[in-house]
């Protein structure tokens, strides 16, 4: 259970750091006499845009990997002759 909580903590930390650098979150602060304020702004449109870009990139790679490759001279079946008709 402890290892699972550590893993969740690491994943959350990585997401926060990546999100901050990708512009998903903005943190701003203000001070006045004896008061400190902090504001966290979330940009869901930027998150959605990045999610769609990642989905397209993964889709392109999976389509490329799933397409059949052309036969080459190093294939075992290339150049074999069907002798069942003889």
C-alpha cells in the first residue's frame, strides 16, 4: 500500500510539473498589508489541445505500426515455389 501511495504521489507531481511548463496552470500572487493571496488559474482549453495533439501523434504511430510491411528478399516466403500442382 505504501508503494502505491508513493507511485500516486510521483504521478501527481509529474503531471503538475509538466502541466505548469505546458501552460495548463498559472500561479499568481498578491500581497497587501498583513495579507498574502495566491491564485491558481487552470486553462482547460490548453489541456484539451495538448490531449488532441497527443492522441493524433499516437494514432499516427499506431497506424504505421499496424500496416503490413512490404515483402523483401530476406523474407522466408519470398521466392518460394508452390509445388502442390506437380
